[in-house]
C-alpha cells in the first residue's frame, strides 16, 4: 500500500527543513500490520489483519543468555535482537504467505534504548523498502491492549492493572489513548518484587514464574508478610517493605540452617501478600471510578493466583490476554499499531525512549 499524504507538517531541525508526512487513517481498508517488539529481552514479531485478527506471531526469548548474569544485560540484549530480528520476520512472513505488510508497528519505548533502536531501525528501514507507514507504539499501551487479541475483548471504559517487570500501574482507560494514571509503585515494580524475592530464595531468572511454581508446594499462611499500603486510601503501591520482610525471614532460616525446608512456604506467603495487595488496590480503583471491567496485563498477569483471586473477588468482568501474550510479544504491538495507524509517520524518524508517560499519548486523530 502506498503512502497517502493527508497533511504536511514542517519541522525545522538545526536549520534543515524536514517535511513530515501524516498518513490518512487506513482502518477502513483491509490492512495487515507487522508488529515488532524489542524493548527488553524478547524479540517478538507478529502479523495482525484488520479483517482476520492475528495471522501469525513468533518469539525468540533471550532468557538463557541473561540467566547466567541474574538479570538483563542491555548490550547483550541489543546484540541478540540484531541477530534474531530479521530472520524472525522472514520466517513469520513466509509462514503466513505474506510478501509485504501494509504497515509496520514497533515498540518505541519505554525500554532499553539500545534494544529499542534495533526494532526502530529495522521498522523504519523496512518501511522505506516497502513504502509503507511506520507506527511508533508505547510498550505499556501494547500490554493494555493485548486482551483485544482475544475472542471476547473488553469494551471501553475499563480499569487496567498493568503489572510487568518495570511497571505497576492502575489506569482508567476511557477509550484508545484516553488514559488516567490512578496509582503506581513508589519503589519496585510488581515483577521486580517477584524477581528479587526469587533471587533471595536462590531461584533463577526471571524469578516470577519460578517463584509461582515453588509457591504451589507451600503454605501461604506460614508467614504473615505485610500487605503494603493496602489499607491506606492511596492507590499507589510499595513493595520494598514486603521485600525486606522476606529477606529477614530468609536470613533467619539461613541462620537456623533450615532454609531448604522453608523456601516453598516463604514463596507462597510472599505471593499471597503481593497478590492480595494488587487485587485489593485494583478493585478499589475500579470501584472509585465506577468501572465494572478490569483488564489485567503485563508479565505478572500470567500469575495464576492473581488471575483467580481477582476473578473471585471482583463483582464485574475481568479480562486478560492469553498467557503467552502477558509477557512481552509482537502481537500486542501489532494490534496497538493497527489501532493507532492514523498516527503513522513517514519512515524517517526512529523513536527510542527509555521513559515515556502513558498519559501523554492522547487520543489518535482518527477516533
Ligand atoms: O511484561 P514483561 O514480560 O516484561 C516487562 O515489560 O517488564 O514482564 C516480565 C515480568 C518479570 O518480572 C517476570 O518475573 C514476571 O513478569 N512474571 C511473573 C510470572 N510470569 C512472568 N510474575 C509472577 N508470576 C508469573 N507467573
Ligand atoms: Zn512488557
């Protein structure tokens, strides 16, 4: 599909005139969007059709590369995205029988800048080669729109509980781009709290799923860990006190020499405290806004206890992406890009933002 100039927006850069071409909304015509995700340690690609929905996706996880270091090493992440991204796109397009998409969406932030630049550079290079529009997508908007890939997607408005390795946010979502941040973490993100606790218990990286698996064998009432800020009126979170409480119990068990016997109980009690806090605040936020739908998304959204607790305790409807689309993936970027296609730019600007507020996105011009 050719580029369709709807408006010209001239910007001056150091004496140079640069012409930005705005793309007319394409959603009225059938459109296939290629999504590219490279913000952290997963190389994700996907094809989303405005008619058929998701028509293919592929993911390469770098977990094994980073595991030996106990966390993500940014330089290794960037290099591996360079190595894997193009072959993954080629394989995806061949499998789906698509020669070229109509648009490309890539994660422009927040994330590791070097890693983001690999996806942004590739997206813009392919956009030039294929002469198609390129959309810069906010990673957390991708997470919060991931349930739109499912058979029974939520209607607006809804409350989004976004829980990932880098973020913990409660957002009132009134429509695409109309986001109000109601609460966030004052210290560690929810996924970070899972990962750090897992590390204390001698589990590998990423710790969240390993801790959840260990917790299954434990007694979640064994340790009365704090539910941080649960009974305060604020909708903000803080996980550092919980982390410290876990650390003290681990040290005590080490001193007694019985940590091996206590690990599962500590994991289960931590998970229960973290989930109680997330669920309690999310329900409070939804009720305070009069919202009867909650979307749970982001890596920690894959936690089974979190899913079952919120479904049991919330009187409204709860929506999640399927498990594989809770953690980082290309499909959520493809669908978010397709929904924001009216904002596509020409393939000249690579955006890579380490920090980017979700509230600054705004409603796209076409909606
Ligand atoms: O969304 P995501 O893939 O990456 C970021 O954008 O950060 O989230 C990764 C986080 C990690 O902290 C990981 O430990 C956590 O999600 N996670 C889980 C589970 N699966 C992934 N935490 C708790 N329970 C799980 N089942
Ligand atoms: Zn993420």
